[in-house]
C-alpha cells in the first residue's frame, strides 16, 4: 500500500530533511504533500487510524483509532493526567456529552457557534464560504503570473482579513470574484450562518432540545459551586475534564486536524482576579522557547526564542498563572516528543480575542499543513461564571473571609415607613423602594436639600410621578460598617488541549525513513519516546524452535506481570523484517531470544543491542520505559555490542 | 445534609447488617430504601456524583462524576485495561459516537431498539408502558390484602411474562386494569414503540441522518477486516473498546443504574465456530461462584455455588471461551471489591435470548434495587458480522489455510456457450445463468435425463418461460477438487460491561457505618481496595505548625514523584474529624505528621497505625497501594502500635 514512487522520491534526501517539513518549505507544497502522504499511508496501513465506517463508504470528519493509535492516545491522556491533574491536585470531573439547550444558550453557543455557509444553488451541496474565498485567492496568487501588483495586493489583503469578514462582506467578495461551486460550477447562495452543534432531542416528548457538547468546559462551569465547596471554599483551584466534544463541520478536511468528533482535555483554573500570581511559577520561569507576541506579528517580525520569566515580568504575558500554564504546556508537549523548533506560543491579536478575555496564547505546532493550533491557553476573566449566574440565577461566586473585619464607609438610606405611609398611603412601598435605590450622588444631594430646604421634589419612576419628600420621611447618612468578607466572581484561566491534533502533529514529528540493509528500499520509523510508544517492546525468537519459544513465552509472562505492553512474533520471518515491522509502529525496544539463558535488547533508533539475562529482561525494559533509567545507563551497565549483521 | 434520623435508624444494627442489604430483606423494602438513601446522600454530598446541570434544574438520567467518582471510574477503567486488554493482548480501538444510519440499520437498532411508550392523552407526558403495568401489579399485590387468590395469581403471571408482551397485549392489560397516567390520572394512549437512540443529522445538508451509538460494539464489527489483517489473519483474537453510549430512556429512574449516557467497556472475541476451546481455560476452571442456569430458574431453585470447570464440561455453559470470560469477569468484579456473595452469573432463558445467540450469561450484582445486570457475556455466533456483510457487500470472513490441500467433491456445471448462443440468441446469458444456479439435486436430475432422453424441458424463471436444453448445451459432472482453505464467518463472544452500574453496586457493597469515638454519631466509610480508592492517602500535620507543614509538603512531593494520589489537609480540625472526613471518601491510608523524623500511617478499616521514617513513607504507601506488599506485611515489618486515643 505504500507507493514505491513516493518512497523513491525521498531516497535521495537525508533523514533530517525527511522528518522536518520546515526545511522542505523551499521545495514548495509538493514535498510537504508527498511527506504527508507517506506518513498518512503508514498510519492508515498500520491502523493508527482509519476513516470510520469504511465498509459503508465512510463519513467525512470521523475517524477510528486502531490498536496502536488507541494505545498512543491512552498514553498521552495518562501522561496528561499525571502532568496536570495529579501534579497540581486538580479536581477532575466527568460530565455527559448530551447537554440541554439552556446551558449552551447561556454560554453563547446556541447563538454564536456558527460558520458561514454557502449552498450550490442547484444541488444543495454545502461549502464554508471563507474556505471558497481563501482557495480562490490562494489559487489566483499562485497561478496567475501576469496579475497586476495592485490586484495581488488586494487578494493578499482579503486573505489577511478573511476571519473578520461579515456574511455580507463575504457574499460581496464571492459575487465580485464570480466564485462558483467547485464541484459543479453552479452559482452559490448568499452566505448564512450554520450552527456547528449536533442537535438532538432529550427524552421522548420532543419538547426538550439538546446538543452534543461542542467543548467540555461548560460541565465544569455549571458545577463551580460544588467544586468550590469540595475545595474547602478556597481559591485558587483547578478543575479538569477529559472527554468527547462534537462539531458538525460543514466540510471537514485536513484529516485528523478538523474532525466532527474529538477528544478534548480542558482545565479551568479559578483564581482571584486581584491576585493572579502563582506559587510554582519559579519552576518554569527560566524556560526558553519560541514566543510570538501580538506586537511581533503585527510588525511582521518572526517568533523569537524568549525566556518565559521575562515575558511575564515585561507584561507580554498578562499574569503569572497564565505564564505558569504556558510553561507547563511547553513541557508537556516536548516530553511527548513534539519538536521544540516546530512549537511556538502565539498570542491572539486584539481582533481574535473575545472582548472579555484578558489574554490568550495558542500553542501552535508546525506540521505539513502549516502552523496548527493545538492548545489554547486563555485568561477568560469572569465571563463564563457570570453568564451562568445570570441565566440560572444561582450565584457562582467566591468569598474571601477577612482575617479581621474591615471598616468600609457605606451609604445608609433609611426611609421612615410610618411617615411615608401617612403621606402616600398605597404608594408607600414604591416611594420607599425608589428612595432606597438612589445612587450615592442622588442621596447626598437629597440629604443636603432636606437639610437646607426641609423638603424636596422626588421623581418616583415606578409611579411615573413626582412626590414631595420631607425631612422626617427619610434618614440619609454615611456610616462606617464592618465587613467580614469580600464576594466576587473568580477569573478563569483555561488551557484547552485538542488531543487528536497533538497526536497527529506528534506522528509527523516522530516519522523518518532510513535505508534497508540492502539499500533497495526505505524503511519507516516512528521515533516515539517510550512514554508514548503504543507497545513498549517486542519479543522475537531468533529462529523457530520450541526452546526459544518457551523462553519467549516466559519473558512475555514476566512483561505482563510488570505491566509492560508487548507484541510477540514467532513467525519465521527474517529478524530484519521483524525489526522493520515494529520500527514502523514505533516500538522502542526489541527482545530477541537467541539462547535460553540470555537475550538481546535492541534500541529502535540507534539499532544498538545489549545482552541481558532472561531473568532480568522485564525489569530492564520496565526501567527504561518508565524513565527510572536511560538507555545510556543500560549501555554502560551491559557492555553494548555493535549493530548486528542482519540489519 | 445527612439526615440524622436516617443515621439513628442504623445505629442499632451491626456493621454486617448495614452493609449487606440481603440480610435486610426480611425487614422489607423500607430498610433497603433507607440504606440506599444514606449511601446516595453520602455519594452526592462528597461529589462522587451529582445530577448534571443542577443549577438549571437538572436533566433526568444524566449525571456528573465529581472528583472522587471520576477517580474511581479512571481506576476501574485502568484495571479493566490491565486485566483484559493487556493480559490477553486485545486490540483496543476507539470509534466515534456519531454513527450514520446505515450502520445501525444493518445492526437492527433502527428497527428494533425500541421501548413501548404510552402518552398521557391530555398533557402528552410519556411513560414506559411496561413500567406502568408492573407498578400497578406490584402495588395491587402489596396493598390489596383481600384480593382473591385467582386474581393474585393472574397479576403474578403478568409480572412474570411482562417482558414478552406485545404492544397490543400491553395495551389490552392497561385498558383492562383501567391504568391511568400516574401524575394526572388522565387516560393513556395505546402503547407504541419509541426508538431509544438519540437522533441527529450529520453535516449541514440535513440529508444524512445519524445517531449517537447505543453501544460501542458496532465500531468493532465494521472494522473486522482490518483488525483480522492486523492480527496476521489469525483467529482467535479479541478487540476491545471503552467509550460513551447513549440511550434516550423514556423515563429514567433508579439513579446511576438507568441513565441516558453511560460508559461501556466491550470486548468482541472472534473465534472459529468449529473450535471454541480456550488455551487459558485451565487458569479459571477451578473457580467456584454462584451460577444460576436456565433449568434452576425455570424449576424455581436458587442460584448455586458451582465449579466453573464442571459447568463447562457438563455443557451448562456452552463452550470454553464463554466459560473463560465468565471466570475472568468474576475475578475482575471481586478484585474491585464486589461482594462474592452478592454476585451471580445468570443464564438467559430461552425467550430472553436472541434467536442467533448460542448462549448468554449476565453477571448480576445484588444491590438495594435488587439483582442488577452489570455485565453481559454472550456467544452471539456469526450474527453481527453476517449482518454487516449483507448490508455493506464487504465479506467479513476468516480463512483457514489448510496445511495440505484437501480433496472435496464438487458439482461442476459447464454451459456450452456456443451451442446456447446458437439456440437462444439474446436469451443466451439468462439461460446460462439459470443453468449455473441449479442446486445439486436439480443438476443431477438434468444430467440423468439428458443421458437417457438427450433433451429436457427447463424453466428459466428470469425469462418466465420454458426452454429445451439438449445434451450438447451443458456438461454436468462431479469432480474431486483440491481446496487450499476454508472460508467462514467467525463467531463472536461478547463480554459487555456497564461501568456505571458496576461502580454504583461497588459503592453500595463498600459502604458501612461505625460509631464515632464518643458514640454520639455514626461515621460513614467506603472500604474501597487501594486499587479502586479515589485517593490513595492523606497527609495531615497533627497540629498546625510550620515544621510539620514542611514535612507534610516534603512527603506530598515524594508521593507525587511516586505517582500516588493524595490529599493534604493542613486545617486545624481535630485529627479524628480529619480521619472521618477521608474515611468517607474511602481513602485507605492516612499519614499523620507528628514529628520531623518519622510519621504514622493509619489503615482505614482497622484504624491500626504503623510508624515509618519520613524518607520511607512514600515507598511504603506505593507498595501497599500497588499490591507489591499487603498491609499485614507492613504490620509485621513495622511493629504496629494499637489504635490511638484520638479516634
């Protein structure tokens, strides 16, 4: 299934060129596409992932993870739990995907979670309006070599502002450029918003609309009160959730990068808006990596290697907590095997950011599709909790108890109900409420007037008339009051991880090819770290023989007991072919049984082998895969022989 | 939030009675309900789970798992992966929840996955028809003490055959008994089928209906071909999947036991229908546990403690592979902490089982709601793969290559196209096909007739006429052919786990109360094994003091490094209260810092403490929670002091 032509295409290139599409940029998009095709072919052939429901022709934007992909995903999620949830003592929750309309009405998704769509006026086929315009502009710029400079500038401008265009503006451009349906050349409808949520109905009555959640975060927000209580009514704390999310994309493309169902891992870190410092910030402040602040983007400068501590102290990153998570995300991604030179943190431009957000950075990873947003890290201020407070009527707030009561000057308006009752009879309540509702300024004016004139005209808007207030009807004063606590809506800092996107980029960053021993073909390798590798080791009897198979089974048994996943291959295939087969799955270690007392362990990338006692082999593999020792430690411990002949 | 009344109710009972609702059966349903209420109150108050979207009034049948519930679930699933996937080298896959209609049409869900519903004729409120009839009969039997024996027998019969009643029969009974809507007393509609799948639409056109999957199994079946290839085209092998499933229940009740969204863990073990032996069956054949075969149920006998090996050899359990999984499920559930005396394997009655199923057993766990099906273990024969083969046209089959070609007698029908063409012109192809389609019997009759008479009248149904076939137009013979392989549809044995149900039963089986030191209140405890416990240990400085807090933080750090989840509590609350608080979360070990050099570790259920060096404490907790050592090993190693005064 691998195209030999494609492989031949790469044979002249070095490993470094192959695995790094950035260095291929000068060769144009063709090489990127060919590289991607090679990776994707390998992934699909080895069942890392396949289009879902293939025997029925598949469904765009839905993919199955086969055994190795499923194992990689489980490993990434287990590490996410370890690195974030356990390390920070986060409160993990697990909420349903089916969500009633009111929750997503409050969050804004029912009204605003849309993409602009156009329809083929004859067939009814649907397209994303911005995609069509983008494709048109890019295509023109690429192919129309005689284009006037002015026209080229215009198209480039359209590409730059594409995300900001309204439905009307998009429609005008589509008309102006005479863009038609790509499949039929029929004319297109005007753009109109299409809600990206999968809609359904909860219960049998048909009267309770619901949606499949487009993100997991809302499940955390609606539980804020309980979680805050669970945390002993103390801030800051973080809640986390891993789960499926759903977006009914208009026309999914880009494989695993834009899908209709995906796994999100989200953190909502709740913090006092007046104190966004972080006690562990110093753990990450010396990290240096590519950052791409707003100013650099606007002024056309490239992303620069930056010290995180400086970015926070200079105010480039809004606060320490946001900075802390940026640092932790950097560590998470690079531990997984993401290439640090193809990872950058890009700040949202002012027009990209929601009006309520304090600051927002995306962890972007470069792959053959370009720079892809894989993690968003946003300081969303108090927006989400306020939205649900307003809609539900349940106050989602925090309390800060003062160590000692604090004295606060407070306006006190005390209507004298008896006098008001005598004067206004049935209107007494309305007048009373109007007096109490005065602003400080109004009240102090009234106080001054009452003191100087004895009475004052007062408009009661709920009665739609003026009344005369006399000095004996209300007492207005400023008092020093003692307050025992402060009540406020916490800010939320939200790191949100698109697990499928991270995994796809990891596949591209981990892939390389190397020539076979005979040099007549290129072999595929995924250089996953043991943490990520779908299977930690293989067990091969060197030749088919009952004695060796017994040893292999004994080793397999001890690996299971040690909790190490393995694959046993007792086929008579040549050892070189068996190595190649598992290199392509990214298995880091291969145990070859060539005697009954000791065996060899071969490391995938260096192909170097060490010889180890049968009784020790499981614990050696456990140590190097779980990180207690490195492969180099083992090399010095077990006198490494060189790469054997058969590779 | 705990009702003191409820607690008082239990104070006179022993721990054994409390935690075992079976022994309470004699006290009637009231005690069961009270016990359940106490457990559920504790679970909700400590955020094991809460109704979803509570601030908006909640949605029936949807629940959130809060931090401890989420951790318990993650632990159960991790152990499931270890016990099944890793141990058996299963192929784990991960498929989307959104499923196109055609897949669920093939599986039968679109047509048959229904419950019978009745509507309140005035308000439109919906009810499950069988639930209303069941409630009516139970209520009558309980409350109508003067009922005639004949009437009582009739109602009991209705309850017994409830699951087999058709829509018409249910409707007749509802009319006959004059059953009305329970909330309004309005009359009810006739029962009609309501499909339990959540429906949605895939893509923007509205032309591709889809459903949220009602089970995860179909994702495995449609991938059979790829998985078989991945497994080296060898049988048997098992695929597994953990994921969300959705059922739009008409009127969910029974808390976590009947919900609209839940986590399933399913295994599809594919096996040659001619050989269902299992190489590892001997590992489980000596296990003894409660089995409840069809015969015992029908003849009114109770479930009996049975040796699994005997049940298989006697044919009570259909085959070794099915038996192997029953044994593994037993081990799985009891390792988790399910009480072996409240766990039974019940065989489906003939009328419960699908016509295609070879045998089917449910692991049922007894809780306050009665015996609940938590795992289904079915031999579904070739049904599912055949259904998808038929619908998709893609053969989902296995091949058995013979070591040596086998000789098979085969009928050969060879039409002589030239002669047929001359005789029948344009009809030649139809005649040809009709000849080739003859059964062995028809062909051998024709052969005899052609040999004796030279010609024969032959009906070509596709032409709707008779034609005259002559001897020179077709050669019919039986030949000995060599076959190199057998092609067949594998059988599938499917253990399917309702994770939420297992967890709920585990909560009930793990719960008990014990008096506080002063004896004036009952304290709640969950006796989770360390494997399941949401948090493995707590760290408490005995008194608030900076030195102890430093030690506590040091220990916390070493626990994180060891991958052990913990909770640190530096409040000044009394140590007894802090123990009680975490007993209620089922935390098995508490570390109390009462000096800077050594600390105590207290075991939850015995309350016994040992004294351990600060440097050793993390590794001691790791050993006992991960099962390398038992608590008793630690007791003998560290000279245990008695239960301290403060409890």
